[in-house]
C-alpha cells in the first residue's frame, strides 16, 4: 500500500494469545491499564514518588537491601550490557560460566569492554560444575569477576548458586548474575548469597511488557563503580550517572520511560499482594505437575529433575515429529505460543514457559490438550488423559 498524506489508516489490533514461550509472558489487564495512565514529567514530584516506590518494590522482589536498586531503560540485554560495562576495565580478567546461549552471550559482551575472558563451560542442559569453577579460580587468582546465568532460558537449567557464590567470594572476586528468567518466579538469593551485580528483564516472570531491566548492585560493587577512574565506556548505561537520577539528587541523565515504570510498579504490586515466597511455591508446585504430565505423554525432558527451572521447561520432541510444525499448529489452531530450541538444540526441543500468571493449572491443561492434538496431527499418539489427570491432581 502506498501511503499518502491525509490517509486515515485503520487502527491496528492484535488478538490475545497465550504466551507460553520463553517470553514475553502474558500481562494482566491491571498492568496494561497502568501503562495507559496519563504521562507526566520525568522529574514531576508524582513521578519521583512512583520511582521511589518502584525501587522499594524491586528491593522486595530481589529480596535485598541494596541501596543501588533500579530499573534501567531497555530489555534484559541492557541489564547484561550495563553489568559488564560498569564493572570491567580494559585488560581485566574475568571468568564467565557458560551453560547455554546466554552465558555465551555474556562472554561476547564482556570481551567487547576489553575483558580477558576465561570460560568455564558445561554441555547444554547441564549446570556448571562448581569444581570446574574452583579450578578456573585457582588457575586465575587475578580474575576480578565471575559471571553466570542463574536461569538458562536456552536449556531450562536452574543453576544452583550456593557453591558458586562461596567459591567466588572466598577468592575475593565479584559475582555477576543474570536472573532474567528467574526473578519473580524462583528465589533469587541476592542478599543471602551476596550477589554483587544482578539484573533481570520485565517480560518474563514479572508479567510486564518488555522494556526495562531491573538491576540491583551490592555496596562493595557500587563503591567500586563509584571509585573507578576510567569512565564507563557506555554513556547511556553508566551507573555513576544513573544512580544519581534514582538517588537523592535526581540528577537528569535520561528521560525515564515513564509509562513503562507505571507498568512495572503495578506488576510488582501484584507480586507483593501474592507474596514472593508464595509465588515461588506456586511456580514449583505447578512445574512439578507439568513435568509429570509431559512425562505421562511420553516426552523426554532435557534437564535432570534436580536442575530443572520451574519457569521454563524443555523437552525433546518425539522422533519423526517436525517440531516447528507442532509450534505452528499450536499457534494457528489454539493461539498458543511456545519456543523452539536455540544453538545446538535448534530443531530438537520445545521451550515452554510457566511464568507468573501462566504458572496456572488451567493454562497448563489447555497447553497439554493442544500439544496432544498437535502431535496427533503429526502421526504421534500420546496419552493426553493421563497427563491431564496429573495436572488436575
Ligand atoms: N539473559 C537471559 C537468561 C535471557 O533469557 C534473555 C532473553 O530471553 C536475555 C538475557 C536478554 O533479554 P532481552 O531479550 O529482554 O534483551
């Protein structure tokens, strides 16, 4: 269509879909309505109040008393970029644990800021073995930071963090953690395990549209950033300036994405109303039933149960089944979105998110019935009733 002046285009509408992929997840009407509240100035006293409250709510969801807790403009990747941009000086040695695509991405980001990256790797679908990290620390006692993904969205692994945190701190290094797919769904033990730099995204277990990167920084890490002599190489994500905008003096750095902050504020209030511990329990209980249901249908799950991530489940698609055709069928017939594999798992697995509002037995049952139908269309019969019995308890 050729656009000409004076044309009135019909309003674009999208229809509601069930977003059970790796994100974005569905957003409640309350959050969408907060997004549509009237815009006000980014230094307006009312907006500053909303920022302050949003910071307190983020401290609650992160379970931290870190003073430097805020939401950066940009998606989860802005959090990853800011985490490395602020903490690395050219030539610094850092250790990055890679157990999937997002850990691999961390190595790329850190090296772009001049870090010498030492990789600790494990195969996709397995967590990082703390003994391998211990060996890397021993061989590189001059490394400054250990970076790791808590919830690997490319595989569905929830990385146990106790030993990783202990090894890092015993060696006097900073711990940098990606919790994009864990925050708001499973516990992110920021203060308990003294994470130094932690970031997330809004569109997963927080059930908010994509567009902000919640972040929290420990006091030792924040002091280090304040004292660094070489300016942060990324002006937009320089925490030394941004912390002043979120702090006492409200120094202008960038125009806050005002309506996105309203939305995040509302999404976090919903979490407070449920209670963060109850929310974690709900995610665990529903995920266990979901895993049982998939197994009852004959699916082989990618990750060993003790390392499975409740907010994102991965299973191998049965032999002879075209996994992309199943996803298309689910979308065309049921308006259900799920994800395919990334990296070496591409074409072999499905990734299904049970994030926030979608960690719900009714939605899980709908997905299981739809998946059974989609597999049947591919000539693969499964016991859907046995699976539904598990979901219905
Ligand atoms: N880190 C992890 C673990 C992720 O799952 C994602 C996105 O899925 C990102 C980082 C990047 O976040 P975004 O796509 O919001 O920029």
